[in-house]
C-alpha cells in the first residue's frame, strides 16, 4: 500500500539565512523523534533525483547533509529538500520532501494509527501547519468539495473541534503549543479501511468540517509567497 502524508504551511517558507537553518533544524528534530517510533525513519539520505535507488552519500541528519541542503535552498528558494532510504525494493521504503509550501512523507508501509498519531504530534511540535492529511487512491476519490483539500480518516485541523461537531469521531487529540492550536481527528478505529461505510464516514465528516471552515481551500492566499525573497 502506498500513500502520502501531506502537511501544508500557512505561508511559503522564508529563504533568509536564519529561517533556512531553523527549517532544517526542525526537520532534523522531526526525523530524530520519528526514528523512535519506527525503524523506517532511520537511514535517510539526500535523494538523488537522477537515480533515486542510489541516494547521495549524505546521511540525514548530519552536518554534510545540512550544509548541502542549506546551500541548495539558498540557491533556489523553490527547491525541495528530498530524502529517502534508498531502498525501493522493500515495503519499508520511505521518502521525505520538505518544500516551501509543505512537508510530505511518502510511505509504502501501513503504519498503525497510534504511530501516525504520534508522528502528527511530533510534526506539530516543530513546524506551524495549516492542515495535515493522508492522501491515497481511496481518499483521493472521495471528493465532496472540489475547492477544498481532501479529507482523510486521520487529519489535523487548525481549530479545536468539539466531540459533537462531527458525526463520526473515534478519537480526538487537541494540540496546544506555541506553534499550533487545533485537533488531530481520528474518524474510525481502522483508518485504512476501504469500504462504502468508510466512504460515507469521510463524506459526512467532510461536510461538517467544511461547515466549520476547518478544511482549507486548495487555492493559495494572495500573499502566500510574501516571505520568499525572489
């Protein structure tokens, strides 16, 4: 099973010297803490776009990788930080992409709900996010509102959601820290179930969350790139 975990920023990341360093340090912290959750987050290297199965020899986190990624971002503010474990022949494959619009994990291993919840919490401790969701073929095909981002059976929304605000709620974890204030919502015990029942749960919760204005629109704000020095 392949899926992506998408985390969206409110505004494009700044490419000032200090901001790039802070962004890379935040990514290092996320990866180091994620390694304690599951071994697939270990042994990450800078991705080789020409030949992904042979990553560049810079282990991340690491000083050589940090310097390489810093220089790459300074040269091109729209360049993504690409990481992978370099093994595309196993279900334990993982990729990580930090761009100036969001953070993405590409996964082939179906992590359980508890690990995903903790990964959300780690991310929300280190970076400011507008919305986090899972994207795969099943969730992609459940489109209730074309102008809103997809809704998945586990997601983070940037407002505290009361338990009776949505029709289907298995678990809710409120996030209150210096960077983020919102709720991680888990709709069902089995978030990867692909069924008519789950489709109905997603659709009904999507309608409720859009009514609360908790799901962001797909169109970027007019000042989204205002912090980027072109």
